[in-house]
C-alpha cells in the first residue's frame, strides 16, 4: 500500500499546479522515485544480501523493485493526463490490491525471518523498513477511507423532519 499511497499523493499534489507547470512536477516525481528505488537497489547489490536466508526476502525485494517501477509509471501518467481515463483508474486500484498483498507478504516474511538479521542484515532491515512503511500507509488509507465514507454518509442522510 506504500506505493499506492505515493501515487495517490503524486496525483493530488500535481492537481494543485496549473497544467502548464505539471511537467516541472516530474522532477519531484523523479526525486521520489529515486528515494524509493536507490535504497532497494543498494541492498540488492550488497554481497551479504545473496547469503542464505530461510525466508525468500531477496525475492520479495525483487518484487518490491518491480512494483516500484510500475508505481513510478503510474505517477508519471497520472500527473500528465487530465482527465485520467476510467480504465486507468481501474488498473491503478488493481495495482493497489497487488501492493496490499505484497505488503502483507513482506510483513509475514519479515516477522518470520528473525534469524536472517544475522546472516543478511541489510536485506532484513530493508524488509523491516518496507513492512513499517506498508503498515503505516495501510493504516493511513483505512482511516482516510472510513473518515471520507463516514463523512459522506453523514452529509448525505436525509434531514430529520418533525412529523408532529
């Protein structure tokens, strides 16, 4: 859900800018993409990351990198296209389900890989950071979803009239 949240933030942040200046926003997108991808590539390139670990943390990191590239593509497309087609929104939400599943897998693998902290420390701590980011963003999304839905439900209720 962390990558889903980043795309969401990029989309809504770009809407504050006029259309003529949204191309400049791509520099900000590139910086955020680098902030997400560079640490993952660094950990993957470390010699200790290829050591034996009972849990497939390296495979999970590879999936995270692939999803990060897809997220950067969504962020670029969403900030440049106005209005965004409905089919693209649908694929974005499917991507959100994929990132939610990947975040859940990351959390489970990290929680069951305490021994990997000794054999592959960088990989373990990157997985731990991705787990924390996923839990935080999922919590933020759930709270936001229910607050927005609850607020809409309260404002769309028919007014109570006195029938006496």
